[in-house]
C-alpha cells in the first residue's frame, strides 16, 4: 500500500484547502492511479475541530457490498451534493458527498474521489469549506474515518 500523511488545519479560514491542494497530494494521486490503486481512504481516524494529520493509504478495490445511487441515500439533504445524519439506515453519524466511482474517473473511490475532484476544480474552495463546516457541525470533536469499502458513494462517518 502507498501512504501519505498530510497536515491539515481544519479550523483555518480555508478549512485545510491549501493542504489538500499541495503538489505532493497531486503526486500521490498520480502515483496511485499509475499503480492502479483506485481507493484512497483514511488509515487512522481524524478530527475536524483542530489541526491534525490526515493519514491516507491506497489500494485496488472494486467489491462494494452496497453499490448505491444518490437517490437511494436516505439521509437529510444539506445541499445538492451533501447528505448527512439523520439517516434512515444505520446508527452512526455520517456524511455523503455526491461523488461516485465511474469508468470515466478510473473507478476512483474514497478520498481519491474527493482529492481528484478538488484538483480538477469539480469541487471548489467554497464547496470544500461547506463540506468541512458540515463535518464540524455533525461530528464535533468525535473521530471520523473514511474507508468506502461498503458503499461506493464517498462518505465519512464517526468511529
């Protein structure tokens, strides 16, 4: 597995956007794509109420147990691209973003989807801030993780 540790200040005015946009993050995405590792997820939980390290790891993954479509995610809509707790399924706090692996994006999944969308400006800086603020409101000081091995739509949930 390939790993990357990124220091992110989720409370900064840009909510860590500049950290996510660093060239070393782009190089990591390129390296993972070249090695056919489409799923990037968190190796350790993280918190969005302070500065911390986002530990990312990658692997090849194509066996989602619950492939979904956006309309099947039964959670409260916060915007056109964010759904979150409360949800009709499960008891953990969670946030879904309207990002899904497709052949066009080389089945990019998990944080790979999110980071690629940032670097291609499909997610703007203001949308990133909206996402981080939503995470902060939903999770508070609780640890969060992303593994994306169950549902193929990008999501984070509490530990």
